[in-house]
C-alpha cells in the first residue's frame, strides 16, 4: 500500500508540473511519451511486439502525433497516420508468413486509439485560452473519479455483481455510486473554479446542470474503458499491462478509462459550453 501511495503521489506531482507547462513543448512531449508507452504495453500484451517493423510504425505515429496536434497541423497528422498504415500493410505483404491479419489490425487499432485519444488532451487545451487546463482536469477527473467512487460505495454497499466474469469485484451499487459521485464532484469543482477565476477578474457563468450531467456520462464511459481493459487482460491471462508504476501496474492500467473519456470530452465541449 505504501508503494502504491508513493507511486500515485509521484504521478500527481509530475501531472501538475506538466499542466503548468501546458503552453510549452513539455506538454506534447509528455503526451508523446505516455502514448508510446501505452502502445508498447498493448502490443506486448497481445504478443505483437515481436513484429519489429510494424511496431516501429506504431511507435513513430504515437511519438510524433502529439507534437503535430499541439501546433495545429491536423492535415499533417492525417498524412502521418495514412503513411504509417500504408507502411504497415506493405510490411504485412513482405512478412505475410510471420504475421496474420488479426494481429495487424490490432496493432493499427491500438496505436490509433492510444495516440488519438491522448492527443485529444491537446484538443481540450486548445478549445479555450482561459479554460483549457480546466477542461483537461475535468476530463482526467471524469475518467478516474468514477472508479474511485465505485470502489468506496461498492465496498460498503455492493451486493449485486456488475460483470463477474470480467471484473469480479465491481458491483451495480458501486457503479451507480461512482456515477453519482463524479457528477457531484464536477458540480463542486465548477463552483470553486468559478470562485477562483472570479477572484482573478475573469467573469463567466457556470452551466451546472450540463457540468454535472457531463460528469455522470464521463463515469459511464470511463467504466466501459476500464472493463474493456480488464477484458483484454483476462483474455491474455495477465494481471497488469506493465510495471512502470509500482503498485499500480503499467500506464495502460491507469489510462484505460482516460482513452475513452478524453475523446468524449473533446467532442462534447466542441459543441457545448459549460462556462459562458
């Protein structure tokens, strides 16, 4: 438990530092590093890392895309993605005796999911010069709060299993508790964020109904991400995706919900304003 707490504390410190430097290249470099590690963990879990050429294309896309996203050249990202996929299919033809089609498809899907989802953090930052960092905090909170809320509520009140074959410890009561908890904390966060910004002379109104509902939806989507990752681990007979975070496992173990929640937030906040 001590190791887990220390590891989490170190991660929080690093995360806060990166957010303070979100207007610099450090932000895209951090997202690139996370993307590459997650892609590696996914490919390693499903025994695809042995395909060196294909893996190199996956890592290249994960490493370069965040820098392209931060500096706003979306066409170049599409070009890079298309080039990587084309290169992987070319290698597939050349190495057709070693790699089967389902492995190729998984490698493409894993690299696209991890990289594009993480790049959506940059999209959130660029949505507003004032509230961009707040959007990132909300997206990450939406991914992680639901799981924490579900754990505590499920521990005291959980009786009915949610998905016993995938995640035996999760309960329906815990899931509901996590959804409600996330919505409430989103509302509270909005209140204090408004107070803080107002004290700095920045005037705006908070759409609390939208904020609370978004928090609840984030918890649901995060739950799907968490269960999806649990299913991948169960089908590959592993406990964790990696060991980079002592007591927690790999980055994919911590970012499984994030990969689902962040794109949802980026799309939703592109159309809906929670701060007017």
